[in-house]
C-alpha cells in the first residue's frame, strides 16, 4: 500500500486527495457536533455516516483537494527535473493539469462567478458578468493557446535527436507565449479581493502555477537531454558560417534565452497570419481591454438589470422579446426588473388574493415558495424562459378573469404593478386606483 501511495503517479495523487477529503469531512463533522443545535457526528448513525463520508469525500477531493495536490506534485516534479532526478517525462500529469485544470477554471468562472460570453456592451441581469476576453479578439487568444500546446507536444513527444535546435527554440518560444497568455488571463480574472466567499478565487492561481511548472520542466529536460548527445559536426565545421551558427545553437544552456528572443518574431508571425483571417494587429491587446468588469478592462458596461429568480413569471419575462413581449422596466425590491403583461397580471392576481382572502393567499404563497422556487432556478436560458412563458398562458387567462371579476378598474391595477412605492401612493391618494 505504501509503495503505491507515496510514489509519484496519478493513482497516488488521487489517493492522497481522497484521504485528505475524508479527513476534512471528519473534522467538519466533529466541529459541527460541538454545536448543540446542529445535527453533527455524535447524532449520526454508522449507516448514515459511512455513505456521507464516501460521497462527500469523493466530490470534495476531485473539485477542491485534487487541484492543490496536483499543483504540489508539479512543483515536486520541477524540483526533481532541475536536479536531474527524473527518469520519466510524466506526460500524463501534464495532460491532467492542462485539460482538467482548464475545465475546472471554466466551471468556476461560469457557474461560480456567473461569467457569460456577452461583450461589455450587452446589458446583463443580476450577478452576471461580461466575458473577460473580447469576443472579436478571441480567435487570437485561442490561436496562441493552440500554438503553445503544439510547441509543448512537439518537444515532449518527438525524440530530441530528431528535433533541429532551431525548432526546439521556436517551440520553447511558443510555450513562453502560452505562459504569458495564461498569466495575463489570471491577472484579468483574479482581482485579489478575498473577502467573504471570494477566497475561492485563490483557486484561479492553481492553473498558472501548474502551467509554469510544466513549461519550465519541459525546457529544462530538453536542455539536459541535449547535453547528453554527441553531435557529429565534421561537415558543419568546414563551413565558417554554419560552424558559427552551430556553436550558438548547440549551446543548449542558452536555449531558454534564445527562446525569449525568438518569442517576439514568432508573435509577429502569428499576428501576421491572423491578420489574413481578419484579426486586427492589436487584437492581442484589445482581447483584454475591450471588456468590462475585469482587472484590465477599459470599458464601462451598462448597469445590470435585476430580477428575482425565485419567481417563475419574473424569470419568464427575461425570454426573447418577440415572444414574452416586455413592455417596460419596473421596480421590485428596489431594483429594476423586466416587466411584461403576464408578470403584471400575475402580481395583480396575488394582490387581490392578499386583499380578499389573506389566509388563502398565505397558503398559496407557502405552496408556491416550496415548489415554485426550485423550478424558477432551473430557468437559465431565454429559450427555457420562452417555454415557461407559453406554459403560463392558461394561468394568465384565469388570473385575468379573476381580476376582471374582482376589481372595478382592472386595467389600472394591472398597469400600476412594479411602478415603485411612490408611484403607487400617488395613484391611490384619492382613495381609489386612478
């Protein structure tokens, strides 16, 4: 067991992550059990505790613990490579860090910080944030990322004895550009504010640390590997020009420095290629500055519209304009909301219930709060909002019938919904709705 747990392998890294997650679960339960009002470990039966330990530890290990453990492994691998103690390239470790880390960072930004693919000029809702990369310049960022990955694979997969020195330097330059891009992206999305639950933003630093370790380890390993080869230079030495170039390129210790020098012309070549496909020459800069809500942003986005995602009709009003037919902006709980006729009718109906039958209204509100909230939270796209809007149509007609049967001025009641407290007072100052 110890043999497999402590040697450097993906299995050992996953095993250590799972053990750490189990320890955290037990510690959490012990801490909660000290509170008399909490259902803690001392109140859990063995049958309840074991399944919770297994499942909770699994999810926490793959989402929260494993990224930290993987980063630690990459730092250790870099240290061993620098001291010539590594016998294998550990490509699988690199792949897990590159792709799994990318997936986790994407999920954290989109699901945890509500990042959308909308540019700065689009008006969003509630806590949504604009894209950190300007969509028109995104192809440039994707291309640089692809070139960096290609340079990494070229050096890692291809035997060094089959790689010309100049190609090795160009591949290193591509990886340097990749690292710079990852660092700039991290600066863009990591604002340094760790107050409250924002401490989870520290996980945004995990990916760049892993990428830096991967690139540094790859460069160092190729420098060490090149020094082990005895190059035959009889033909090259007969030509003074080639002999001079060979002396420069064959000094593998200077490859990382040469790669920095070649990085700038390589970037120029990339920009030139992308220029042919319609990308602006300054797209590398605009990708970060033509944004809003982020560290390097220079644009000011329109203020987000807020609407209560707990209420089905309110969410449905955020569908496509041609279908849900928004009529204006209203005020709800002090925030602007999108208002359509269906929403006004639903709110007017609830208002009548509250006035005429307060007990029945309380019952209906309790049932809705229990079952309506989970449904409303599932509405994440405009298409789903459109479907909910259409499904609510029969109820809308029923609500409208009740309003017309109960109110002397039904359309006035409907029209004054979500107009704000002061406006509503003005409308009722004479003792009736105007």
